[in-house]
C-alpha cells in the first residue's frame, strides 16, 4: 500500500478545501459584478427611452399641427402671392403669431422657421433664451444656402447645436428647431463623468457629441453603446459607457466579496510559508531524528527546538527518552 508524506497530505487537504471555496467566491463576485453592470445599463437605457419618448410626444403634436397648417388650413393660402400684396403680408403675420403661440404649448422646441421660396422670404419665431440674436442670424444664413430640411440636419453655432426638420407644400416650408444641448442638460443627471452622449443622423451619417468629453473612433471598442431612436424624426440618441468605469456602481457587498477573494489569493502563499515553518519543518526534524536512531546513531540529539510549544515539548521528550535509555544501558 502506497503511503504519502504528512506534508503532501496537509497541502492536498488545504488545496481541496481552499481552492473550491476561492473559485466559488470569485465566480460569485464575477456574477454579482455582471449583474451590477447590467443594472447600470438598464437604468441608463430606460432613462434614454423616457427622454426620447418625452420628445417624441411633443414632436408628434408639432408635426400634426404643421401638417394641418400646410394642407388643411386655407388661412395662409395667400402666402402663394407676391410679397407686395397686402394679403400676403397679412397671412405672413398671422402665421408668425400662430407659431409664436405654438411655442407656449411646446416648450421643448427652441423655435420655428418659415421659408417662402418664391419670395425668398425667411423668418424665425423663437424662444429668446434658446436662440439668441447671433444664432438666429447664423441659422437664417444656413437656411438660405440649403433647399430644405425634409431630411433632418444639425447646424452648429459655437458650442450650441440645433436640429432642424421641415415640412412643406407647393409654396411654403415650415420647420421646427430643437436645441440639442437641452438633451444633455436633461440627461446629465443620469450619466457619469466619462459617459458620452451623442446624436446620430442615419440619413447623412452625421454624429454630434453633446457631452463635454470627446472620443476617438478607434476607442469605441472600449465603450458599451446604448441607443434609442426617435419615432417622428430620423434621429438616434446614443450613449457610450466606458467599460472600465461601470464597476463604480458595484455594491459594497459585491466589492467585499471580490476583495475577500483577491485577499485569499494573495494570502495563500503566505499561509503555505507559515504552515511550512511552524508545522512541516518541525515534523520533518522529528522524522529525521527518528531515522538517525533507526540507523544506529544513538548519540543523535535534537539541537534546535521548535518555537511551537507542542513540537518543542515533543522534541525535548524525544531527547529525554534517548538520555534515559542511555542511562539504563550504563546501569545495566
């Protein structure tokens, strides 16, 4: 029957007990970390969807109202006339007042614009706090350069981004203007410092970063991407979460389990060294002493006693037995 050394059996027993416990602890930590990250993602995804839904509700109502003006309301049919005609000027004023009143019901809109191509007439009805005078002049210049905004587009003025979307009939074009910075302001409470919020236009492939932090195309692999699309305009809201920062939301309990697992892994070699010094080496010394006696070296004595009390007593008793045996032989 094969026999194993005490050292081998102790080490084997230790690993059989500690390694499965350590593996389970690390697995539990990993699962908890993954669940925590998924919770962070779900919370932010739901926040994005709520924000997009809020805008969708207003944009749907605005779209319906503009369509009503363009196709069902004959009040503004005089806009097809020449700008010198008094009926044209009256219809122009009525439309301005109508859109100005519309802003009171839809505060998410920064403003509306009207373009009457055959008269080269453009004007903007706005909220003063969202479209200052210099921004208005810049937007009017851009409206002159582009035929229409049936496909939504973004115009940047300084650090402010404006989304324009228009609807038109044969003689007039009406569009709304959204200040995209408001999206960041409304969503900033739900993002971390390193998160990136962007608006993407699938129609022209344009992506505008709304957050303070920039990003590089080759860094996208380090981000988890969340997105929510608007229903009534071809625009998507995108949120990029750095993968290495999502662990910041891990609970104290999960962190404790993780740190305990790492601590066990670090302390394992130290424990083995202490086990060797306090237990295995003294046992080896006693075993070697017995082997010397069995070889006939009856004068062998243990010279250095262990610092562990129990082993020290065994070693001293071993020497005492040998001395007593020697004394008996001399007396005999």
